[in-house]
C-alpha cells in the first residue's frame, strides 16, 4: 500500500521563506528514502481567499447530521470535507510554518478550524474526548526570528505547543519538531542547524 504525505505550508512569501526552505530539503530527502510515497501539497497562502475563515453557517452545519443540513450548509462544508478527507488519507502530515506574532499565520489557523471536525477527526464518549486520527506521524518545520525552545522565549511560544496540542486533540501523538530559530540573530547558523537535524533524522 502506497503511503501518503500531506504537506501543509502557510508562509505568504513562498520560496523565500525559511519554513519552505526546510520543507524543500525534507521532501528531497524523503523522495530518496520513500520513493513510492504520494505527496499532496496544500499551500494555504496561495489559496488566498479560497480558504475562508469559518462562519455561522459552518458552525451550525458541523453539529448536525448530513441529512439535516440545508443546501447552503452542505455547500459551506464542501472545502472543509475535502481538507478533512486529505488529512484522514495521509500517513504522514508535514506542517511548515513561520511564527507570526508568537503563533501560527491566520491561514494555518483557518485550515485547523476546517479540519478539527466532530465525528470526523475527534469525538466525545463516556470517557471524554477521543482523537480519531491515531497511527499517523506529524513533522513540524518551524521558522522563528527569536529563540523559543529554551530560556525566556519558551513562555512566549504559542506556535509549537499549539500545533502539538491540536494534533494530539485529533489523535496524532507521534510528532517531530524541527526549528530554524534565532533567524534574526544568526540566519545562516539557524538554517544550517535545522538542516543538519533533518539530515540526521530523515
């Protein structure tokens, strides 16, 4: 069975972004170690306005069964259903993200809101919340101007802990994190260190 890697990238500067640079490096390595792997790429920044933030129609529709939804509600979930199906089908999920104002870019937050769906990616039972995407692996490629993995910056990091939390909420517990951090301090050193870790572990 062919494995599938779903790539989520969100930097609006595209090829000029460090998170995309790390992504290209990772995918090149995986093309050699996983030659038969299928890769699906969602460039959220490139989608622009076609990835809307969720609205009232969406919020009402996800909490009722498909047969109860109006035509408008069904249409409002079309893109969300597509994104959820991509996520469910993936063996590995790669999220490449810069840090914006201490957290994820708004396009990535919009994607998260579309894929965290009751009954599809998580549910609740008598024991509490249960993620439905167990067995998947996630790889986070994060680029930050400052240092947030240690020291005073840890308390201000709402990027990596948030992404870990969301993935775990949906049942994805195998998460590897690669940071190009301190880019504003030592750009070349930060990129080099991140690439070296990718080379060793991938």
